[in-house]
């Protein structure tokens, strides 16, 4: 925003006197935000806004709306522009309260804008540069979802551990049984890893980094999926009680499910992560550069992919030489985990090179292969965050005081190694074509076609 916009709105927004809402999604444009129908036309110095947004968080109680609309100057194609719209403007209204699966205490509504007159001073950023504004907002939202997921996991670990210690079966606390220990161990590892990557991304933001979109996306994908696993396992530990509304577990499962959808679906974000990484690789493969030129300009229209957002931090970038000093200052106690990380980066380089040579420009359409590459990148980035954190803890407290942290690092490194092996194997040997054919068959029938009776 401009200095004038900050002066006018930041104080009431910070105090809670004014509540804000983010208006991007429409009925025909979810992930594909470039297809939005809301329009803003110039009328003298003002803009006239018309359109409808759906699933707007806090729509019925907000006073301040960041609204994205298509705009165009004469003889120019339409571009996305962000506007500040306030409740008191004529033509602003909201629809009925949406009845949702979860986060039911949070109001969600449709927002309608009918011939809303917006002064030119309310353009947020530059005209036609709304994608950049959206990306900046979504970066913060994704980072926030990661942080919220960490808090949820910590609460679940406390609830589930108390439940397991208090419940007896076959004359023993269920916390003594191996499968319950396995669930709790995985929950703790997920929480520690999520907190590590969220903290790393928060550090980038606090340092003023402008291009951490990929890192924010990784933290969102990993932490939200970790929270859902944690919620599911906590409910399982609670057994029948977990299914009852008297206990908090079923609500947590319902509430945490949305995290994998809003602020960018995890499916789309996987493509976003991988395609930007491949773009970086493609620039360095001279023999295929002509074949991929332009393929990554807008691989995912929904988030206005910016080519400059290349995955290059934490030594995740591909093209890494065989002899690496990835963690020159890493503690000796973590050398085995460091070797797993370094081997993983070489696998990532191999996989990226292989996919670009095999598919060239068509890689944009190879979503199953791209998702495998994204999973490698996600695991490696999170592992890098875990190793950095544990190494710092050892440096500060000493090896003997960090036995549990070292066990977590070992467990997560092992998980990462297995996940990368699985993804690498799937690049060459998979059932993708069979699954596509089976899916098309179901789409044609619009039902399951193999009843036994």
C-alpha cells in the first residue's frame, strides 16, 4: 500500500476496530485465478466494480476488503488489479452464512459488488499488477497456516499422550503398546519438523526476503498434511472416545481438513514448487533449453507463477556438484543425516534432468511426475531445516543434552530417504497410465463400474 493507505487503514485494522477479508475466489475460478469474471472499469478518476466472490472468510463481519478484479486500459488485454473496498461503499453486500464441515465458528459468505464506485486512491499496488499483490498476501497466509498447524499438533500431542497414559487395556496402559508408541513418535517428529521449517520461513520473512514464495508453499504443504496425520492418529489413539463429540478429536479432524485446500490447494502448490525448480534447471540445460523456452512463464495461472522464484536456498537447487559442503558447520553428530541430505540432492538433480530431457515443454502437463519431484524437494527442504535446528541445539546445549533431538533428526532423515527412494523409483516404474485410463472410465460412467451383484 501507499503511505496514505497505511496511514488511513493500518491503525484501525491493527486495533480490531476494522476487520479485513480477502476476496479472490469465484465460483468459476478457484485455483485458476486468472479466469476470474469480476471486472473494474475506469470512469473518470474512479473505478466501477462489478462481480461476485465466494467462500470469503469473515465476509459478514468485515469492514475492509481486498478485492481482485480484471482491469484494462484502452487497447490492452485485461490484467488483475487489487482494490481496497470498504463496507460503507454503495453496492457492497454479502450473502447468507455458509454451513461448513469445519471451522464453523468462522463466518464464510459470498460477497457481491454491484456498480461499486472506487476512488483511484484505493488501488492497491499498481494497476494490472494484482498477481504480485495476491502472491505477497498468499505467502503470509501460507506461512501462517504452517504456524497454526504447529500449534494444533502440540495440542494434539498433549491430549493424545494424556489419553494413552490414562487408558488401560489388558491390564496395561495403552501408552505401553508398540503401535501406540509408533503413532506418538511419528506425531512428535512431524511437529518438530514442521516447526523447524515454519521457523526457517519466518526467519526469511523477518529478514526482509521478497522471494520466499516456494519456501512458504513448502511449509504450508508439509505442515498442513502433518497436522491432518496428527489429528487422525490422535483420534485413533482415543478410540471410540475420539469419534464422540464430547471429546475434541473429531472437531480437530474436521477443522484441520480445510488447511490443505485454502491459501492454495496442496495439489496446485506441489506443481508450483516443482515447476519453478525445473525452470531453474532448464536454464542450465543448453541442449534442451530451446525445447522448454516459455514453458514455465505461466505454468499455473492460478498463482501467477513468477519465473524469478527459483528454488535455490538450503542447497536444494539442482545441479549440485558431487562433492558438496552443504552444511560446512554441521555438527559431527549429524554426519549420517548430512550424507542422506546430500545423496537426496543428487537424486533431485538426476530426477530434474531426467524429466526435462524426457518431456521438455510437455512437463507442464505431466502432473504425476511433477508431484513426485515436488515431494523430493519438500522432504529435502524440511530435512535441511531440521538438521540446521538440531545442529544449533547441539552447539548451544551440548550433545548429551540433545539426545532426543538427535533421535528426531535420525528418524526424519530416514523417512526422507525412504520417501525419495519411492519417488525416484516411481519416475521410471509406475502405474500412471493405468490410473489415467481407470479414471477416464469412471468419469465416462460417472459411477463405479464393477459391482459384484
